[in-house]
C-alpha cells in the first residue's frame, strides 16, 4: 500500500506541475478554502465500492469548517425543535432537508469528490488526521457538541469532525467509480451517499474513503447531518 500511495502522490504532483498555482481565496465566515487540483480518491484495500483507487480532481471551493448545527438549521426551519443544551450539536436531517437548507443559505451539498478531498487532502491518508487511528480524535457520543473531540483534529484544510460525530450527506447518487465492475444492486439513482461514519461505528467506517447510502427522503434511523460547500465565483 505504501508503494502505491507514493506512486499516486508522484502522479498527483506531476499532473499539477504544469498548472498555474492556485490563488488563495479568503473564505466566508465559518468556511475553509480548498484549492483546485488533483488528489488520491478511493482505496485499494477498502470495501468493493471504494475501488479502484484513482486520481480525481476538483475546482477550488469553500467548505464548512463544521457540520451544520441544530441552531443554524432552526434559523431556516423555525418549526425544527431540539433540546436547548444541544444548540451547537450537529443537526440530524434527511438529504432533502439538507439540500433545502443549503439552497436557502446560498450554498450546496458537497460532491463525493469534494467531501473526500476536504477530508484527506492530497496525500491519500486513511483518516482526516493521518494514518493511525486514535479514539481521542473522534466525537463518539452525540451528547457532545461539534468540535469537542479531545485531540481536536483538523483535516488538511481545517475541517473538523469529518470522522465520527454524525454521518454527512453528499450531493451524489450511490454509483460505482469509473473502472469498478463489481456489481451491487444498490447502485443507481435511489440512494444518496453519506460519508464520515458516526458515534456507533467501528474505526473502519471512519476512514476518509468509506461510503454508505440511504434514500434521500429518510435518515434511516442513522445519525446523519451535513456540511455545505460554496462555489468560488
């Protein structure tokens, strides 16, 4: 695996070498900047739907530093209620509700590419903080607010809770990556992809490449929330 990651890292560097350097844009409040360019996406040793590991690319974008909170979502939907002491906890909503909020706030849901790049950077890391798992890097209990992991880890671009806390919706339908010919009856336009794992998951679900899926009109009893992306004009 180490040899493959080195090879892919060289490919990323070589592909980007001829491109003009990204201009850093000052992010809006509560967001971080992710530059345009290539990164290592997927996993050679993960689940079948994470394969093949490949080079993907994105445009530059802004992404929320934290998942959307209960109090933030309540500004959009005044009928939404939550315990007063959980105003800074991550909201749990359906994909349809998450999309409606994103549109209302002038943003959108991240694509899988954008989510994974924001979580792992360009070096192919397994977790947002690196390649070694540590319980202190994860918000395990949903009683606790966003960003309350003991080690307070950030992703390479400054995002929190991209492993653990709540699952996070992406914009994409659950489909195979190009070059993946492993059949799965769930592929198609019936399930939306969620990422990042949650409080009840074992560490393999918290990897930056792990994918899971549920219909867009339900949470399926999973603790699933979201963070938003904003395009750079």
